[in-house]
C-alpha cells in the first residue's frame, strides 16, 4: 500500500518515497504551444507540487530523474516527450517574500538570484560567454547590482543560459503574487508593483531566450498593473474550462483514493466537507484536505472529518471583511453561513488596492477559495456560495473570534452599568453587542446564556444554583462582602411583541422566588436583580424592585 504524503511538495520525493500520487502530468501537454501561462488557484490546491513536476520534466540537468515519469500519463504522449529534460530551467518561488519593507524584499530577491546562479556555476566560466558577460553574471552572483539591474536579472540569466546550453530557457515562477499582498499590507505597494512589472516584462515579454514561462498564484493581478505589454500571455483561472482539472482532485480521483485505502464508505462525508469548488465546469475537491483526511484515518487519529485547510495559513482576509462589514455585508454573510447563495458581479482582474472596495470583496473571497461560483446569472455575474463544511467552519470560527473580541471591549462598562443600576446604558450595550452576532445563533437559549457569562468576567460567576425557592440563572459575586451581588434571570422570548413582558416576568421571579434570602445567607449585604429577555438580536433589561 502506498504511503499518504502530508505536505510533500517535491515531485521527486513524492515518487521516490512511493507516496500516493494523483497523476497531473498532462499539465505538461497543456503547456506546449502556449508561450506564457498564468495559473490562478486557491492556496493548497497543488500549485507548488505541479511546478516541481514541471521542473523535473523540462530541466536539462535532471536527466537522471527521467524515470520519475515512467508509467505516468505524460509518458504516453510522444509529442510531449520530445521536450523532456531538454531545457535549462529557472525555477523560483516568491512565497517567502513577506518582508516588512521594500528594501528587505529586494534583498530577498537578490538571494533568489544568487541561488539560481549557484545551481549553474559552470556558466560563470562558460566559453560561450565573453569576459564582459561573465563579469556581469558574477556581479549578479555576488549581489553587487542596483534595483534597475535586479529588475533585469532573470532576463540576463536566461540569456546566459541559452548561450551556454544552446537551448532556450523555461521560466517557472511560483506564488508570484505573495510579495504584492505583503507590500499592500505593509504600505509599499507601488514600489513592489513597479519592481515586479520590470522583472516580468523583461523576462517574459520580448525575451528571445524564452522557451516557456509558467506562473502560479491565487489572484490574477490586473494586466495594466503588472503584466503590461505581455501579448503572448494566457491566463487559466477558476473560470476557464479544463477537460481534466490539473489542480485539485476530481470526484473520480477522490473515489479511487478512498477505494485504495478501504475507505469507500467515507465518500459522502468527504464530499460534504471537501468538495464544492468549481473550476470551469468541473467539480473539484480540496486536495490538501482530502489527503489529510485519508492520512488521519490511516493513523486512526480521528473518525470524523475536520477542517484542515483552515489551519494551513492565516484567514486574515475573512476576519478583515467581518470586522469591517456594514449592515448589508453582514446580512449577506449570514445568508452564506446558512448555506444560501448571493448573486454578485465578479471582477476577473484585480489589484490589491481594490480589495477594500465593497464591490470587490466577493471577487477576492472567490479567487482565494472562501467561496465557490454557482450558476452564471449574467455576464460575469454569478451565484456565490460557501463551498463546503470545512470553509463554512472557517467563517464560523472567524465570526466567533471577532464576536468574542468585540464583547471584551464592552465588558467593563457593562459591569459598571449593572452595579450603578443604569438600565438605559445596560440595554444599549447589550443590544449593540448582540447586533454584531450572526443569525446562526438566533433563538438558541444556550447562546444567550453563554453570551452574558462571557461578558461578565471579573466577578465570581455562578449559574443555575439553588437560592431561596428556586434556581437563579446567573449570579455575580463581588470581591468584597460590602459589594453588590448581581442576580440575572434570563428569558427567551418567542416574539418581539413579548420581549418587554418576558423581561418584567424575569425581574418579578427574582422577588417571588426569594433569591435574596439565599444571597444574604451567604453573608452578602446588597443584591440587585435584573430580568433580561432575548429575541434574536434584541434584548430588553428590567430591574427588580
């Protein structure tokens, strides 16, 4: 039985270690005849593994690893095999370019250039280059170049490689948009755009040494922003039709994988949790999460599906939109979480500057994997939904985290208002905070009880304790015996019309059940009682007399 890989992104390791591999080698066939191709897919959908596979296939220095492709689909394509191990390859990833300022990003890029030349040290002494050319290449190797020269570095290296090997060069650039995202967050976006525009235009636009260029990323950055003048440029995004998806797993591939490990009966659960993406017309499963699920089953660590994709990197994008959501956006998030759909116009090309514009929020969430496209309503207008239970859990967790943080901001003032018997302010605080919750929790009594307990930190809190002739819902004991004990009786209203009446009933109950006697029996001198009734995102507070 083949092993199941967890986080393996090197194609040679995948094959040599006999890991289970879902064959995506026909991606090579797709590329032939297309000069420059950008593939945009969400994170953890196999982009890096595919780029590694392309490197081992095309690289002139990987001939001894040609066996890796034996028995795979591409080995049966005679036209593609002509290109195997024929070209010098420049393969880089920009996913670690996450520095806080532009100069540090340039330093990172210099290190990438040094690494490329280190893998081709023989070219530094090539008889096919004159002394001036070798000196210039050596300057790049030592990092003794300015920003403008660095912008032309990939172009110059590819030209030197063509002269040395007598073959054009394949350029592979993985996660090309990561530096742009970081630059936007840190405030040097214009500088980063300008630099990468120079890099990409130089190496991909009029480079006569270029055989093939392949880029991957999550977003298709607007052409006028970074890919200016690339007329030989083809984009394959989640909107483009693929006869057989090269990123992500098809249902047949998932079924075969589950069958291989004896988990056929788990198919429905895997589908509910990890399916739901739509690339072109194809239904696609999250490959990372599906593989993790199988691995966990084999290790017998869990018998239930869980969220794996959410833990692979930050979900700051979702949190950002939740934090800044206006009333309309929050209503739409509620619909999504309730497994409904919303109709939105999608912008296929973006810049990171546009990610804060309300009209573009759903485009970013779609391209990064937090939404899926349903039926097309009109040109570039789609029904959007949360793809599966795993991503739905991301939204739920982010809402919970935001709601907890929001509650903490009002906790101190709520306690002070309860102590001071400021009914108007208590009502205002609780209704303000409740309005930030999501309707998923509406009418769940346990939510309202936990909501109050969570806001009343700082006191000794007890729930459902016997006192007098009954059980109070919540009681807060002060640190000193001379302080005020606060008793709260919660009510869950069936309609808005009964909200005030139910609150008054809760307040009366505190008196009628003689809760004060139990409080005084403990030695406390003062008690304040409140009846609080809840209906959906509203509540009403009434003081016991």
